C-alpha cells in the first residue's frame, strides 16, 4: 500500500491532473471533429463529440476537487468531500446520455447515402488511441493511490475514448478495404462505440452511488483501523468498527472493550490513545469516534 499523503495536497494534485486531461480532451475533440467532417467519417465525428463531452466532465470533476479541498466549517463539520462522488455521478449520467444520443444519430446515418471515409482519418485515430491510453494509465494510477472516485472516473473517460477510437479505426478500415458495399461499416463501429461508452458510464456510476450512500469501503482500510486499535495498551477487544468514506477522507466509529474495573479517567485516556494510533496509521483518516465499553469478566 502506498504511503498516504495529506488529503488537501492530494485534492490539489488531483485537480492539476484533471486539468491536464481537460487540455488533452479539447485538443483531441477539435482534431477529431474537423478530421471527421473533412474525411466523411461519421464515427470519427461521434468519437470527437465523445471527447468534447469528456471536456465537460473534466470541468465538473476539476471544480468538484477544488471545492472538496475546502476545510471543514460551521455548516460542514465533516468537510466538503461528498461533492467528489456527487460530481462522479453527474459525469456518469452525462456519459450515459451521450451514449444514447450518439446511438440514435448512428442509427439514423445508416439509412442515409454517404461517401467513403478518407484514409487520413486513420492517422488521427492512431494518435488519439496512443494519447488517450497514456493519459488513462497516468490518471488511473494516481486516482487509485488516493482512492478518489472522481479521478478514477476521469481516468476511465480516457480509456473509453481510446476504446471508441479503436472501434472507429476498425470501422473506417473495413469501409476503405471493402469498398462501396461496406461504406456503412463506420456507422456500425459508431454503434459499437456507443455501447462501450454506455457500459463504462454504468461502471463508473456504481461506485459513486455506493460512496454517496455511505456503503462500507472495500480494501484494507478496516483491517488497518482494527490492527491499530488492537495494538493500544488497555484494549481487550474490538467489538464494532464502522468506516465511511467522505471524498478522499475516512471517518471511523469504533467500539472497544477495556477492563471494567478501571476509572473513567483511565478509560478516557485509552480512547484518546486509540484515536491517535488510528489516525497515525493512515493519514487519510480525518476523525475517529471511540466508544468505550467494559469487557465481560
């Protein structure tokens, strides 16, 4: 497991990572749409529109990360981290809507006369696939390290864009090789790309919904909490451990059992030591609520 970094620093770095993706998406969307119009490749236009939608998604996620970096205040004592999975939900819904809209447009194009796509469009798609796959690998690695739903959502936008570009490359290649009888191949490729976009939109929506609903986080965070608490002198047993994720931070509710014969002051001291140990075990843990109970016997 990577060494946890301060949450505010991760949010600021994440915002810069998303901003880089925003610049890349603007450039690629412009190139794809122009090349698609000039090269009679509807699938490339659809791919460019998907990249343009990624621009909107990146703007939403960038703004959400900047907002989530705000410290807790009187009206938001737990901080502003919930805006991060909320932004992921908004972007995922936009992706699903885009998939539906592009699918309808692709079906309409199947029944319209058209010219064969131009060969130069294949060069544009190769460049797009390489660029987007590199961006995906860079962004998803950072998103997984900080366990950010929004940043991983943005990373999968890059992977989806690369996949749709691969579909577009195959469709245009078939149309060029097959001649007039296969000129609709890029429209079918556009439909396949829409299915990929929709599937990834659904894939991105689920974890964001889980986080909004305070679903127990997966991974080793619960084990880290329990091990840190169990190591504190005076703790006899860990009865209940509840962990919930708030943006890039975790909040813990913990029930520990101690010797029932000790004083209230001693129990209070043990609770403070448990809280300190847990927060030192992982810097993403923003707060810990410890409930002390007497051990039987």
